[in-house]
C-alpha cells in the first residue's frame, strides 16, 4: 500500500514525517446587492430576476504540496530524500482515518447519511447528495469508484468521497489526485478540493500519499 503522510491545517500531527499546512488568505463569494425597478400605475414590465448567493455548506481548499522522506533522530536529519512526488491529497475530520479500508461512497442513501452526519439536509441544492453526483471518481490508491464533484478550473481536480464504514465525521475521507494545473482563479496549483462544513465550522486534517 502506498505511504500516506499527515499534515494538519495550522498544527503539527505526529506521523511518519513531520509536516505543517499553512493557511493563506480566505475569501467568500460576494453576492451583488439588490437593485430597484420603478413601478408605475398602468404599466406592465418584463422583469428577469437573477440571484446568486454564497453557500454555507462547503469549503474549498487549493494550493501546492511539497515534502521529503527523512531518516533521523527526533528533529535531527540523518538523510533527506527530497523531491518526493505525491499522488493524492486527502482531507478528513478524523485525525486518524482508516486508510487501507476505505470504500468509495456512491449510493444515494450513503450520501444522505453523510449529509445527516454533517447536519445538512439532502434535499437542498447544495447538500452532499445533490453535489457529489459523479460515480467513477478515483483519488490515489485509497478511493475508487466513488461519488465526486469537480470544482471550476482547467486543472479539473475531482473531489472523491470515501468512508471506512461508519458514514460519519470519524470515518469519511475526501480526496483528489495531485497534478499541476490552472485553478479556479487562474493560478497554477497542485490541487483543489471541496469539503462539506457544518455551520459552526469543521476541522479538517490533511494527508499526502506518495
């Protein structure tokens, strides 16, 4: 099985290799303000109405990855294998997901169970069940034949969802393959990934696969 390295957003996690994830600036979609149309007695006016609002159920992460394999004692490096090529990046609310026992989540009832675990309503347009409509998603060696969703961007990184069996925050893993490409904002990056978030916020741990 391929090796999986662990990084936590903003914090160190004990793993096979020390690593740290650094969060950059955070942005949110800004909806345009409502505009007024004059109404006058006796008139009939064609009026096409459009509304775009920011979701409160999803978080997008994007960026680059780097790292190495090291032989050493504590923080002292005996030898460093730099230039490691990573296959995939995974994100999970669980600090220690059961890699090696993940199954691709693809059934509607399973996606609805994940909605429930995240406090979401499956009937909503931006629920997990309504969003992850792909069914052949593959991320590294850990997630195959899974439901997925592709964020905007020429890189076309598809976010896949896998689970070790409990269909909850302690067992679900989201993943995408790593490849250099153009992100949603035009930047050249290594990955984009979408993850659901509870209203009060959800902590995610990140994992890299060699």
